């Protein structure tokens, strides 16, 4: 989806969204508030059906990287100021959501003025802003530095206590390209089998793989 100049102006005018990257990440994360607003979510335990190993499908992108989701899904594309981001979104159950997003090209303009760590903090900021816009009581539980191989990353955990929902977000800058993984659900934790499988399934492939 390529946004019109009017929509772009509206997005940029929002508090805290000052770069194309932050704005486009707001689109990636924008559906979270609708997920949280579902009535009855608290009645469900976390992600039982997706623990079935047979449901998980590997997604291979241009022989460059791969990851797994508990079903096949078509990606969507968004473009802002020439920056393109591809997103795979899946809600296999009422109480579980997965997202995997990546920039199609290297984020050279962002990295020309800011460090990789600062860009990763932008991802965390954009996620929390997107949620708090509609649900101010969302709480950031933790944020820490992580790595995928030698590439820097950040992990953020956020919680909506009213629905007993937790979100886990991991973002990496790998060879100047941005990758984001998100999983959320009732009772979600870092130790949940779905979180472990989803996060560990992301692999950058060698050129001769």
C-alpha cells in the first residue's frame, strides 16, 4: 500500500512519529489495539492449538532468510517516502497474534544519522506508541539488548493486565536491513512453546545455502 500525501501528513503530525521508519512501523503495529479490545479474551488460555507441530509452516524469502508461522499467510506491503516494509500477520486463534516484518531494502538513510541501537529503540518506541494511542494502560515490562549471530537486536515485553495479555517483540538490524518479530496472547511468556518456536525459527541463510 502506497500512502497518499494527505495520509502521510496526518501520520507525521502525530506526536513522536518523526521519521519514515517510525511511521511505517506504526502501520505494522497499528492493528494491536483492535486485537486487545476483543471482549472475552480473558476467558481463553494461551495458544493451545498452535502448539501442534504439524500446523507450523516454514516461509522462505528469496533464499535470504526463513522463519515459521503456525499457518501459511500472504504478506502485505506498505511504502512511505520510498521505504518499503513487508509484513506477515496471522491470528490463528482468537487469543493469539503473530507478526513478522522486514524492510525490503537497507535502511541507509536512517543509519546515516543514527546508530543501529537507536533505530532498534525506535522500533520499541513505535510499538508502545501504537498501543498507547488507544489503550493508555499498556505497560512496558522490560527492554533488553539481544543478538542474532553478530547482529544487534532488542527485545521488548509489554503487558495489558486487564486482559492478561503479553506481547513479545524482537527486532534486529542485519546487514543494514530491519527485521521485526512479534507474538502476543493471553498468558504469553518468553518460555511459551510458541514464542520459543517462532523466535528460534528466524534464520539468515548463507549465500550458498
